C-alpha cells in the first residue's frame, strides 16, 4: 500500500478546460478531460505514471518528445513514464478524451512543466 497522500481534486477547472475523475484504485486513475477550442495543456512529463488517452470527441494534436501526431474519435495514444507530452485542441469544437493513468503515485503534483501557455 502506498503511504503517500493524494489530495487531488475529483473535478477541477483549468485555463484550458476541465477534468473529472471517473474512477481510481490502487495503481490506476481514470479521468475525463475536456479541452476548449484552440487551447492546449502544458508540455509536461511525469516521473511516476504512464498515461493512455482515448479520444471520444473532437480532434487532438498531440506532441510526444517533440513529435506531433493527430488523433481523432476512436483513436488512442500511449504515453510512457518520463515522456514529454502535450495535447492541444486545434479545432472549433470541444475535445473530450479519456485518460487512464497507471503508476505507483498518481497525484496532480507529479508533473514537470516544460512549457506552459498560462505561466504555471
């Protein structure tokens, strides 16, 4: 059992949109993320978790270690621990994706921001 406390919120609004935690348990967390049109999350990496993103609405422009790819509804991408990554909504409709996190610690503070549009 992990003795670290995860005080992460179940729902949070961010400058780029919002997230909702749908489920979580030992070693995993499932979130629904909504990214507003023309917004993007920070270019970031995590030391203790891997992520799997499944696109359910809109189009995602994803950067992985400097390489850009586009994913559409029904497509997915895996992000390994330590991989620099970012998701951007290049379109005019809401981008919605499901994120499955796996790792020994899943707190919102396991983040190293490399670039951020919002000065965080």
